[in-house]
């Protein structure tokens, strides 16, 4: 695949370790991924933006010759994350084929502009991840900065959005924002990164399938020869073999874009509702996780499950809020009672565990 045609491929598959760690790890991973026959581009992080100092911050420029060797060995084009102009210069010097801008960089217009300026005069493919915060404008703005620098081979990566609270996903997908991105920039391909959305490997398949069902243009998935020993993002990485199985398991529904634009308004509303329902499910599941911790606490402290005063207060508060938001008192009462009922069930289960 020539550099110029990489982003034109439908269902572009990018795979590789979160980070390049050692020469052997890079070469072994590259070879095994190549052998799956299911990889178009090999990824590896060289400079790692980490939330807290002290964690592994990437091997640095020393890893670039390893990537060159991996390319010689497999013929796979290479993708590396860049966060500043010095990264861009080194990547260009070492013949990296695709650059991506990470979520922590997209939030900062100065940083994106610095990268765009460093890229002026080249036309290397660049993928822009969504910012960590759910702000569509920031994502679009970053893309515009790259376009204004004269770059034409551009793509987006949806990697989810950070949030606080009980977590099932590491980053909440908020699919609607990715769909809004597609609507605003229909000519820019958008691929999905289930690894950073999920944070754990057992959730990857479902998210990858969902991305395919929403007509994404490809996937970026982290893969490592010994994932549990990875120096970064261990819990979400999968072996090349597991990667191949995951890709083979995906059902690709042919979606003719011509039909998509003709889809009726009703279909679009339905899709929107599906996404909202998915969010509701996710939120309910997060709630029940907290509920189980409360159950554990009450069990350890010998408290009853039902605290009547608190329950009355909650019910009243939500009826008022619901009515203010256009929901009927009857509906909100039924809904909250149902949720409360299930919470009691869940706590009851926790309470009765290990009791003889
Ligand atoms: C990565 O791809 O390894 C990475 C750091 O991702 P993100 O920018 O999505 O956190
Ligand atoms: Mn990672």
C-alpha cells in the first residue's frame, strides 16, 4: 500500500503495541501481526503522554530504528503518535508513514497548531484522535488546523471521552459525538479505537462490532506479544492471535453510503434513540455497581438495606425533577421504583453471599 492510498482503504486496520518497549518486542509483535494477514498499518507509541509522572513515558527516539526494522521485515507501513514539532521532525526523518495526534494533544490548540506548522509542505497521512473531553468543536477545530496547513490525507480516530464516576468503560464512547463529527466532515474517514474506549480486553469485541455497525472506516487496536507484561495499557492489549480472532468475528454489514444519505428521518431518529438507550443501560449498570458496594458496606456495618427516610426523599426529589423536565409523575414514580427495586435485589444478593 502506498502512503497516499492508506487512508482511502475501506476498513483500515491499524494494530500494534501501545508502546514500543524493546527491539525484540517490536519485531516479534510486527511479525506476528503481519502473519495474521489482517493488519494494514503497524502502530507503536514512542512518546507516551502519561497522566501522572513516573509511569513509563515511552522509549523515545531510540525506538524509531526498531520500527524501521519492523517495516523492512513485514512491509507494513508505520504509525506513530506525535505531540510536538520535534516528534514530527524525527518521524519524518525515520520514514514513519502515518502520524496520529493523541487525545491529550487534541485538547490543546497551541499543540495542534505547532504540529500542523511542522507538517507544512508535507502531505503525510495524519489521524486526529478526539479530545479527551466531549467537545465536538475542539475535534473539528483541530482538523481545520491540519487542513489549513495544506494537509489533504486526514482521518479521525474515535477513542471515547474521559469521565468521572463508576467505570465500565475506561472512556465513555458517546457515539453521537463521532456521528456528529462524520456529519460535519463527511469526507474525512473516521476509525474507531476500541482499546482506549474499553480499557479492558473483554469489552473490545462488542465495541469494535458496534463501530462496524455504525459504518466506521476502520479500527485501531492495541496488540502486544505478552499483554499482561506490557509497560503501558496492559489490561486492554491483546495478543496478535486474539487480535486475529477478534477481527474474524466481526460481522461487516455492507452499507452503501448512497443509501445512507437517503435514509429517512425516521431511521435517523431511531439510530439516535438506540444510542441514547445504550447510554441509559451503561448508566444503569454503573449505578448497580455502586449499589453493590453499598450492599457490601451495609453488610460489614450491620445496617438494614432499606432506609425508609432516604427512600422517601429520593422519590420526592426525582418526581419533582422529572415533572420539571416534562415527564409524568406516574412514569417517573414507576421508573424510580423499578430502579430501587432492582437495587434492593442487588444488595440482598450481596448480603446473602457467604452466609450459611
Ligand atoms: C495511544 O494510542 O496509545 C494513546 C495514548 O491514546 P489516547 O491518545 O487515545 O489516550
Ligand atoms: Mn495505549
